[in-house]
């Protein structure tokens, strides 16, 4: 009896073990099916997102008047409407659509882009505000690119012209000087830019620049005079020194001693305005007569 009971006990244990194994298989199969369903859901979701990203925007009209950027410049062009000042606390982007207003393009390097300050503290943004306060209806496009040289400016001429500007404020060349590039090369590049812009009927305002005297008296002197030569050759309005009243002023420059603070850009805007305002008044009078 003990042996029989022992056999029965062993059999019962085997049967119990088989039952547990079957249950485990059922659980494993169930988990496997759940895993498959989850994976299929993830894949389908990814496909949907991919399709939305690829085709979902087709047919949506892009109302931005920002010039399409053909290269990686490291800086976005901003369109600023002088008629609608932006609150510094507003979340509204500075890029807007105002197709009907004439455009002023600020074409330059980091000094134009506003490196190191808030977008609404850059000189193009402050210029837009100044235009508003003075009753002029213009868009201001910030086409400043950090590190831009005159050669880079030549490559961007057609990009600039796509905005059909009425006025271009050209602030380029200082990075050439700081790199010690041949002045003949810089002069030729600026000459090419100005010539191309004027060929399209654009009013060009040239921003004069200086470089530190440690580059040598001859080089620094010729560099400054280069802008006067170009202005005379093309009969351009000239901002004698773009950073007048700001350069070498610790309180108006950032820690690098090169780029203005927001307050410094207020002075820069005044420098630009001193040359720009008479031109805009003249353009307004011409429009009234026509």
C-alpha cells in the first residue's frame, strides 16, 4: 500500500506539474500576443507620424515673408513690422507677414544679427520701433549672419534680393579686417554687392567700420577709407562709423568688448537713423509727387 500510494503520489505530482507547465505556456502565449500587439501599435504609430511629417503639410499655405535660406547661416532672418511693436513679454514670434509694405533689409554680420542680446534689442528691431514712432510704414528684415565676411555677402546677394527690398543697410567687411584679409579683396566684394543691389533699383546705405589700431596704422587707415571710397564711387549715403559712441565703451558692450548690449544697440540705431531718416522722407515725397 505504501508503494502504491507512493506511485500515485508521484503520478499526482507529475500531473500537477504538467498542469502548471500548460498554464505557463498559456501565460507565455498570452504575453507573446500582447507583446506583438504592442509592437504593431508602435510601428503603426511611427508610420502615421512619418506620413504626417512627410505629407501632412502639403496644401498648407506658407504666409511667412522670411527670405528662404539656401544655406546654413547660423542665424534666422527676422521680419519686423514697424507698424506693430512687439511687447517684450509677448510670446508672438518676430517673423510676420506684411507683403504690402516696402522693405528695409539690414544686411550684415553678428553686429546686425544682434548676437548676445534678445531679438527685440537688436538694431533692426529697434529700428522697426523707431519707424513706427516716426510714422513710416516699412518692414525691417534682419538679414544678419554671425561671422559673415564680404565674400559670404556676395554669395547671399540673390537671397537678399528675393525679399524685393526698397532699402538695404549694408554692414559688412569688419570680419575681413579682423582676419587681416587683403583690402583689395574686401573692396572688390563690397563693390560687387553694391553694384548688384543698385542694378535692381535698391537704395543702398553703406555702414562704415573701423578695426583696432593694433592691425597697423596703414592697414587700419586704408580699411576705414575703403568705405568712403565706395560711397563716393556709387554716390551712396554713408554711416561714417556704425559703432560711433559705442565702440570701446564698457557700459555699452558685452563682456567680449565687441558686440553691443541692448542699450548699445539703441545708440547704433540712432547712428543708422541719422542717415536713414532723410532718405525715407525723400522717398515719401517722391511717392506723393508720383
